[in-house]
């Protein structure tokens, strides 16, 4: 555990959701967090970067297991 210096979040939504571009950053973040709590996303990727430069990635979603297997297959082809 260490100090996090950067967080990247990438989400793909099932049906999308509406929010006005005129909303404040806080209101947009609340809207996104609400969608996460409703589990209305297909895939959620969170990457943490720590002060020492190390990173840790979290993947949540239906397609995560399938894409990991495909990546392993692709690695075998290049060796």
C-alpha cells in the first residue's frame, strides 16, 4: 500500500446514460458513480499509479475473462 499519485478509469456502458455538459465536475462525478453503483456498465477498468511509479489494475465486467484468454492465445502466436 502506498500513496496514489494518479488514477485512470475507463468504462463501457450497456445503454449509456444522459448527463448535461453544463453540469459541474462534481455533479458529473456523482452521475458516473451512480451508474457504477447501479452496475449499468459492461466493463470497468481502474488503474492506480503510486508515488514509486508502480501500478495496479482492476478489471470488472463480463468480457474480462474472455479477453484475458484471447490475450494469452495471442502471446503464444508471437513467441
